[in-house]
């Protein structure tokens, strides 16, 4: 009985729904570039969301972009910003 109770939390985690971001199939075949000149991170993310027809729902994160950012895909763009500014999308 004791061993069965030890496995219960792992079983419940395995049964819970995943919360990973699923990107559209078209993103895999689309490069993305953003030209930022002293642009707030929140503004850049809002521009990205608007361009792809998404809503942005996140607290403000401090940061200023000042470069042309090129990525092989929109997903890579978000990954790079997420690593640099410490957020998950």
C-alpha cells in the first residue's frame, strides 16, 4: 500500500493536461525579422502578437531592444527574446 501511494503523485502529473505552447504549422516555414530602435520589449512583443493576430497577455517585463533581430522562424524569435529577457511563452 505504501509503495502504491508513492507512485500516486507521478501518476497524477502524468494524467494532467500539458501546458506547452503549440505553434502554428506555418511558423515552421516563415522567417521573422524585427527592426527595433530603442523599442521597449513590451512594445516589440505587442507588435509581434498583432502581426500574427494574437492577443498578448503578460505583465510588463523591463527591457529595451536596439537592433535588427532576425530569426529562422517566429518561434525562434520568441525563444531568443525569452532567453535574453527571462520569460517563457
